[in-house]
C-alpha cells in the first residue's frame, strides 16, 4: 500500500501542475482571443493587421515549435524565460489565436438588424459592441470555447518537453521508478480524461449561466 | 554535419542557407508522417463511426467511450503509451511507424465525429425512400448516404489534415527525425537554436498556409449535391 502511494504521489503532484497550467493559460488565452478577435474586425488598419498576423502565425505553426522557440531560441537573443513562464506564454498565445477566430465568427454571426437597430436608437459603436453584440455573440462562442479548453488541457502535456514536472513528466518518472509502462501511462491517460470531463462540465455550466443571463435560454425554449 | 550535408556558421545568413536542405529532409519526413497518419485516421475513424451508430448498445457504448477517450487525452501521452507499451507485448515498430499510428489514433476520434455528423445530417426521407425501394443497407450507404455525406465531410477533414500536419512536431519526442527534431539536433551541435527554430516556424507557416489554400480550393470545387461512387 505504501508503495502504491509512493507511485501515486508524483502523479498527483503532476496533476496539480497540469491543472494550474491549464487554468492560467485558458484565462490568458481567453483575454487574447477577445482582443485579437475584436481587433481583426477593427476599422483601424494597424490594429487589424497586428491581429491578423498574430492569429495566422500562431495558428499556422506547431505549438511545440512555439514552445521550443520561446524556451530555447529566445535566450540566445538575451531574453531568458523561466520554463513555467515559457510554457504558459506558448499555451496562452496558441489557444488565444484559435479562440480569436471563434470570437470573430460569433460577432459576425450576429444579425445585421441588431447593428441597424442600435444605430437607429443612436447607440455609440462601443456601447453597441459591449451591450448589444457581445452578449449575443458570447452565447454562440461557448460551445467552441469548450472544445478549445479541452484542446488546451491536452496541449499542456507538451510542457514536459521543456522540463516542467507536469502530469506527463510524472508519468515518465513513475515509469522509470517501476520499470513498468502500462500502469504509469494508463493511470495518466485516465487522469487526463477525467480532467477533460470536469473541464467540459464546467464550461457547460458556464454556458448555461451565460445563456440565462443574456436571456437566450428562454427564447430558445419558446422556439 | 547532418545527412552528409555540412553547415556554414560564418554568419547567420550563411548558416540559414546551409541548413535549409537539412531542414527540408526533415520536412519530407513530416509530410510522410502526416499522409500515413491521416490515412489511418480516415479508415479507423470510419470504422469507429459506423460501430458507434450500431443498433446494439453492447457495441455502440464501448466504441463511444473509446472514441471520447482517444479524443480527450493528449497525443503525447498516447504516443508514449504506444512507444513504451507495445514492445512489452513483443511488438516493435520503428519510431516513425509508432508515431504515425499515434497520430492516426488521436485523429480517428475526431474523424469519427465528422463521419457521424455527416451521415446523420442526411434527411430521414432518404433512408425511408431506400427502404421503400427495398434497398439493402450496404447499397443504401454506397449509393445514397455516402455520396451525399462527402461534401459535408470534406471541409472538416481538411481542417484536421492541416491540424495533424502541425502535430507531427510532437513525434520529435520519440526520436522521429521530422523537421523540429532535425532543428533541435542542429541546435545541439552548433549551440545556435535561434536560426533553425525560427526557420522551422517559417516552414511550418508556409506549408500550413499552402495546404489550407489547397483545402479551400478543393472545398469550392466540390459539387454541393454529392459525388456518385462508381
């Protein structure tokens, strides 16, 4: 029994690191997603250009390449990042770029009549965005956001390759201690799966809460 | 020197030019892994999708759980699982093949969902009409369902192909000599990581933009009312 505990302890410690990474990078990625997604629709060419370049670069290259670049390449031009910071930065920037496309798509899906009505009652552009467009778009964003949150959770496994002791790293440790691969990796896969289900359930609860606040739920129920 | 090709470290530009052919060798492996992995994902995903829609819960339920499990756990851990566990059963594959299987396995979870959504989007009336004409199940799939499902399936599959292309970089973790691993080896030997890693990022960007454009092109040329199977 003590031996089992000895083996489970690294996995649990790794799970804590994985959850920390996933939560922090999801929140930061969400902020980036709104900034870049709204920025891509901006009338200002500089903001629009920056948003497009950011989205294309981070969606067009591998997350692992981005992570290695931040961790191994940046120090050579004088910017050294702690592995945790490099990992968080790569994960947030990557998932933020994917999220930006979701934000842009959802905003563009808001019917044009809503903008016209807002103009008719003399709302400013900013007021229209925050109080008319985004609340409706937010409801549409939630299901794809749920997928991205799980995607990001799975992506955290890559930080083990830049020396962070997350769950995947712990699986390797346990494998080296026990010289057995099946229990170490099976337990790890199961923990990731359970975490993914918890994250998905959390996102669904958030989705319902937002829909209720915005009032879409009742509208949909009435059909 | 790698693959018999020397590098020139006299300046960053010369270094970049001299390692480009080496990185392109790696890119070739990247593309091969993508093609093989995607072929596996397309076939395994179809099997999973059909089994998941089976009318018997004893089949559909475990297949559904397997699909969800594969989809919701990290590729890297699945890769380690195959890489370290298969040899325990006496199955020893080269790292490249293990990597392609891992890619195929992870993405079969996604492709299965695409097939299922594509097939379930076929209106019920089509099934009823086939039944009314006394068409057997297999013929119904072949002549009615699949031809109409293809235009709905192709765009989503294209996106996953591009996504898989980027995920091949993960195979570097099990010694596959794809582009990222090649860049790392160059970095290890020259202590210059900046140029090779930046070039790998650039090459990935070029290849994904090109393949996305190709997918859009194919998408636009697909007849919307279906493709007859000969």
